[in-house]
């Protein structure tokens, strides 16, 4: 009997956050996922992430 394993693929969107003084897109991004509470901010182009808290 063959077992199939399906990997769930999370869809996300990336948005550029303007970086003052940068002639390019810069490193700052907001990343949003499909699930609730799956929104993050990165100031260093994916080296670290901070969750976005909407309940503030």
C-alpha cells in the first residue's frame, strides 16, 4: 500500500515598505499569509520577523 504525503503550501503576499533615502525598494517588507495572525514585518529582508499585532 502506498502512502501519499501532501505538503500544505502556504500562499503569501509581500508588500514593500518605503525606506527613506533608499534608491531601491529597500529591505523593509510586510508579509501577509492566508491564515489569521499570519502577518509579519521584516526590516532586514527576511533575516528576522516581527508579528503584526492588530489588537493594539
